[in-house]
């Protein structure tokens, strides 16, 4: 276990200063990014506004939205460290029932800047809204790009338990020896369990809806654990992690928890205040967080919501 860099409450600076361990800027992302030095951020991780009419969004046309995003991404490229990464988490823009997968639109913007795609991570939800005229959407993606071919990737920090640790080589020079890694396996590019539990708390099981330890009033907050995996894999202790659309500061909490320097910009004062409160609660030891790597809750089948409703039990099976 590493020693915590943040062993006591740290000052939260409202604007960038080189020695700051935490910077939380209230205002437009572009104004903040322009105040940062070249190459100063090791990981930019964000879920940008989606143009989907959430509480904080005005609906503008997709073209206008993408043009504005392209300008911001070019600015972000300037501040990204030569060995750094950008993780861009997006879903779909939907207009009159037509789906526009945002990562397809974003990909060429990053490529134009010369970035390298390392993974298109599928963040899969087991639960969600049920659509009537198309299949229900059950995943979003995280595009992970690096600025160069020489980048930080700490696989050993994020290994997960293997399903069959007892597997052995059955041929070749290592025959009979364990074939896996004693520290676990690569978590792969499909991130399921963590998202499934997160979503199930909000969408599907009403009696646990308000009980998820991390939930705030923000409509689409990151689970801290999701950011933590990226922070651990793509940065080293003391590196700067920046969420340009910080919301209620989940990325800042993840960075601080893992002894990285944290920065965020957010236009809404309410969300900035919540981020302050969450960081203070973290330092006081009162912030409730789902521990990283905690096994996902599996229903036993005995829960009320897992039972077939009695009204359906007498109906004949529908023909398939
Ligand atoms: C999808 S949410 C991010 C939520 C965040 N990942 C969290 O865990 O709380 C996008 C955020 O971007 C903020 N935002 C939108 N446009 C912005 C801008 N131009 N500058 C700064 N923040 C902006 C919104 O207020 C919103 O909180």
C-alpha cells in the first residue's frame, strides 16, 4: 500500500497555481484550460455534456454541439502530457427516435490531432429505460486515446480476480505450471459488473434507489470506481488528473483517493458546491464510497423484484 499524499484536508484552489494539489474552477471549461501550462495533465477524463436536455443542458443541433466540442478538444490536446491519456465517455444523441452514436463523431476529432486509440471500452448496463420502437440501449463507451506511443499503463494496478486461477498450461515448455497471473487477469475492454450494479440502483430496484452510497442530485454522475480504474492504470502518484466537465466531482474524488493531483472545471455553482462538500467529506472520512473491486451484488432470486408477478403466472406462454 502506498502512503497517502493527501493525509489531511488540502486547500482547494479556485484557479490554477502550479503547487496546487486540488483545483476546482467554476466557469467555462475553455477559460480554465487556457490558464493551464502545456503538457501539464497526465489524464483528462470526462463525460461531456450530451446535448440530451438534462437539467443543465440547452438542446442545440448536433452539428453546433460537435463544432463546439472540437474546439475544446483541441485546447485539451495542448495541455495533455506527452505520455498522457484522454478518456472520453459518451453515449448516444437521439433525435426523433434516430440514434447518433457520439463516439463515432468524436473519433475523427481525436485522430485529426494525432492521438492513438488504445481501447474503446464498453460500459455495459444491465438495466435502463425500455424503448418501444428499437432495442433498449444498454451500453455507453469510453474512448481511451494516448497522446503518443510512449504512454503510462499500469496493468498490475487494475488486475481483477481470474475466473479459473487453477488453469495450467497443457503443452509447451511450461506444461503443468499455472497459466494465469497470480495477481489476476486483465479487466478487458468490457466493464460490466460495476456499471450493472450502479445502474440497478437507479433504474430497476426502487427500494435501493436512494441507497447507493455515492448518489447526489446530479442526473448522470460517474461512479468513483470507474474513474479510479482509469486513474490507477493511466497515471502515477502525484500526476495531474483533470475532468473538464466535472459535475459533482467524482473524478476529483477518485484522483485524491489515489494520491494524484485533482483538477476540475464546472459551470454550475450548485455542482461545484457539492464537489467541495464531497471532498471535505472525503477528508473527514465521512464520504460514502463503494470500495473499488467490491464484488457485484447478485440477486438470489428470492427478492420480490426477481419473482414473476402472480398476475402473469396463469397466462399461457407466448408463442416465440
Ligand atoms: C455529464 S455531466 C458530468 C458529470 C460528472 N462526470 C460527475 O461525475 O458528476 C456534464 C457536466 O458538464 C457541465 N458543463 C456543461 N457545459 C460546460 C462548460 N462549457 N464548461 C464547464 N462545465 C460544463 C454540466 O453542468 C454538467 O455538470
